C-alpha cells in the first residue's frame, strides 16, 4: 500500500532515446511534482501540477514533459535523452500547493 | 531568491548522544518548512512539517524549531541510535501559492556509531 509509487526504479538507456517514468499516488492528493536529484544529491523542482495549473521550472529543457491522465498519476516523458539527464528522478504529492510533501522511492536514470 | 543552507554537511556521533542539525534560509517570507530524512538509494521520508505560525513540532525523539524572523530552523534528535543514520534535508516553501515550490538545502549526512 505504497503511498507514492514510481516505475521503473532503474532505467538504463542510450543517448537519443525517448523514455517515460510513471508515478501514481493513492493518498487522494490533488497536487503532484517531479524533482531531479543530481550527482551531488541536490534536489530541484522540475514540475508541479494540479488539475488547474502546471508550473514548469524555467531551467527544465522542453525535452521533458509531464503528462497527467488523472489526478492520481503524473508521468514524466523525456525525449532525445542526453548524458546530462542521468540522475535520480523523484515524484511527490501533496494536498494543495502548500501541503506536506510525500515522495516516491525515486527512479535512477542512466544515459549511456 | 530563496536559498537554504544546512550546516554541518556531515556529522558523526556516538550512539546515545543528543544532537542538533541546523538549517538557515535567506528569505523569511515562507509558508512552511519541512524536514525529511533520506536513506541511501531511497526516497525522502517526511519527518516534521512546521507552519510559519508555529515555533516547534515534535514527533517522538525529534523536535524541530522554527525562528522565521532570523531565518533558522533546527532539528533536535534525542538519544541518537544507529538507525538514525541518514541524510537529513530541510526544505522551505515560500509564500506564493502555486509558485511556492519547496526549496531544499543540500542536507546533513548523519552517522551514528554503535
């Protein structure tokens, strides 16, 4: 009964490929997020989304796009993968923009 | 621009000690502050959430304080145990509704020796 779950946990792929990471939350939250944790373990927001608004961090390349089929899911699509995209990607959710955040276990992406 | 700093970057203590982790932020206009722990290869686990109107929150052996005006928060861990070994992250949510995404510090890596 994991609250925020991500798949896959590990993803190894070649440069130039397109990949997706899925995220589901069963907490009934209305707001979801994607964070990127780089090799220095620093966490930075990529996207935040509820059914009314998508906020995109201006530093995120447009090769990255979030897609939300419903309130409980926010998937991350990445086109034309680059070496620098290698990182751990975390999904999170909260109730409202100011609620307590709950994180998934992370998806480690390695681009070769 | 809000910046969050955590000192020290790493801390090693013997089991049983009480310890304090520090977090400072540059802009006092925050909505809330949240402390997390991250175990190696794992996600973040929420420990405590302090609203801007609160001074402290307690959960078991953990106590977090907030002094918004001075831009500081501390996480106090009583009677530390080896199982407390992890990286502790502080994050602030600026005022600003949908624009106020959590801003993280770089964490303090805690090692509790048996």
